[in-house]
C-alpha cells in the first residue's frame, strides 16, 4: 500500500506471506521471470546509482528474495527502508543519519554533507535559506525514528 510518498508493507497470513527484493548498485547479471521464458539484464533496466525495493506476494524472478517477517510493518521512501515496526520500532537508517536527524530536531546547525543530502533525497529533511530543517511531509516518520 502507498500514499504516494511512502510504501507500506505488512504480512500476517501464516501460509502466504510476502517477499522482498532489494536491488542496489552495482547492477550486474540477469533476472529471469519465474515460470516465463523472459530474461532481462538488470544493468540495462536500472540506472547506475538506482536503488529499489520490490514487494510481492510471491517470488517473481530468480533473484535473492527475502521473506518479510510476519506481523512487522515495513515503511519505505525513495528506494530506502526507513522503519520496521513490530513490538518495537526499528529505524533502518545508519547511526550517522539518526544523529543528524536528532541534531536537526534539536535546532542545531548541521553541515551539508552526503548524509544530509541523502536525508533530503528521502524527503525527511529540507534545505531552507541557511539551514537544514525537518521536511513537513516527513515529520511524523522522523518522530517515529527518533522515538525508537
């Protein structure tokens, strides 16, 4: 399910389940659709710097799919897994990204580095005149991440 900004995935059916595929650079090799005589070069289908997560009710290709954990909500934004929510909230961002979010939430100035740029791409942060701020669209997700 998606609201146009975030992709939400959840699995609770014991017998069916859902599957997750992560694609990240470098894109090498070929993917073959299961049950079909069709194959595609992943490097030709994806940009050099493109990341992607695919969620499906069954494995679609011969790639390395992972089964989603049952009774866990997954929240994605712009090719990144942000949160896993089950009995507890698990931020999926690295420690440096979480430190930047905490600093911005506390009103501190932060350097415009690669971590900040990635958080801007994820729409969690925005760059205003002379500072970095929490993006209004991402405020609720940032609060979930920081509350974890």
